[in-house]
């Protein structure tokens, strides 16, 4: 009986170990696929505040691009938006795409609160399907992706960062 229990536990242990190894390998494969996918700006489709679609084709190819995944109630997102507003004149060669899964009214209010809605290089978009999360592997808020003028990924930032840091990353990418 004891021998039967030992063999059973060994089989169960090996099965669990194999299953966990398989899950880990799949997760690593998925992360690597996403990392490869975001090396350059991937195809995307979000909804603008006036209900139109905003896609990769709408980006200005002469400017660097910063995607910011945010939530209007997130304190870190609010501080980041205020800091960008404080340095907005330094970003004349950059376009920002603020993306949220929230409703349009909340996004619009956020853009107006931080006085970012009237700049032609700052766009606010709604992602009702949550595709930003899966496409860009956004697992925190705020979440930033900085791309240079060629559309190549410069930096992926989880959490709040300062405008000076964004400017520094952009400057280094142009060297």
C-alpha cells in the first residue's frame, strides 16, 4: 500500500511539474511574441472622441510617438498628464496618443482638466475592446511606450514617469 502511495504521489508530482513547465513555456513564448510585435508600432484601431477611428495610418511619420495607457481616476496618470502639460512646448516633435478603456465623457473631461485637448499633436482615444492591453502588453496604469520617428520602440515604461524622462529617452533615440 505504501509503495502504491509513493508511486501515485511521484506520478502526480511529475504531472504537476510538467504542467507548470508547459504553462511557463507558453507564457514566455507569448511574452516574446508581444515583445517582437511592439518593436515597431503595431497596427491598432481606437476610437477618437468624435467617434472616428484612429489607426496607425493617422500617425505623423515625421514625429516620435508616445502611447500612454491611462485611467482618469489614477493619481499617477493625473500627475503625469499635468507634468506633460507643464512641458508641452518641449514636445513639438512628438505626438502623444492617450488611450483609455473608459467612456468618452471621462476621457474628454481628463483631457480638458489637464488642458491637453487643444494641441494637434496630442490625441485622446477610447479602446472599448481593451485591445491595447493585449497588443502592447499593458499590465499597469499608467503604461507608456516611446517610439522614435522611425517607429522603433525606444522604451516601455510601467508606471508614472516624468516629462523630462520622456524627453531624455527621445533625445537619446535620435543620436
